C-alpha cells in the first residue's frame, strides 16, 4: 500500500473481531437516517436534518460519501465514521510534503448498540487504517465538552487532549458550548504497540 492513498484505493471491507467497516453508498441513506434522526444522537452532531429528504441531500453528496464508512455488525448498519483527509499546515517551500498528511475523524453509533464496546472497536480500526493503510502523520477529533461519551472514547483509544475551548461553539439550541480537541500522531500510535508489525 502506498502512503497517503485515498480511501477508495483500499481493499474493503475491513474486519475486526466483531465488526466490518466499508465505504458508504447511496443505498445506506435510510440505515443512517434511522439513528441520526434520534434526538440523543442529533444533539451532538454537526448536522441534524429534519426530514429523510434533507438527510438524503447531505448524505448522498459525493463529498460526504467519499469520507464516510459504515460500521456493520452481523450485516446490520450500527453506525458510521468519517475520515476527512486534510493537508497539514506547512511553510510554503515544503507545503507539498504536508498534503494529505492528516485526517479529522468523527463517529456516530446507534444508541441501540451502545455499551458493548463497538464504538471503541471501530475507532481503533479507524486509527489503524489511518496510520497503516493511509500512512497519515496525525489524526484529530473534536466534540462538545458535554459529550462525555465521545471524549472518553477518544481517551480510551489513546488520543491526547490538545485543547479545551470555552464557549466558542454555537449549538443549535442557541447556547455557546465548550469544545474539546484530541489528536494522535503516527509515532505515538506505533509506540503504544498498535501497529501490525508490533503484534
């Protein structure tokens, strides 16, 4: 596998002990709407369409599909994850070396399947994908500070808290909320013994 490949160039699906991850397709619109429309999910995510048609308009857009993977358990879609590959900041003379060097991650799990370690298992595989298969330098993830389940997951998989902003993020409720940002470097991940070579 060449470094910094795009998601479409990889072999799918990816399998963990209990789950499989694969690229989203337009056929997954209804399955993701099933859990993304729930108030206990939409409260925390960036976009909360009010109708299936609104969800379809966003989910089926080429940019969304290109960065979305589905989490399946026994053939049932139980969540989705985002891998948004980005350029890292670099000085102008070496900017080419920073292209596609990092990714922003995100995840949504159907609450009906919560509490069984599926999100942890999926995100651990997502990190392996980023560092081993894609050859990325760094991954990041953010959440509202009040979304304890999400930031605890980030810590559980070894991500490091990099910032805690104060009331900088406007929630759709109209309230300004604190935000937490986490990151992990490839050498930190490898140093923790997660790479296949270390197993």
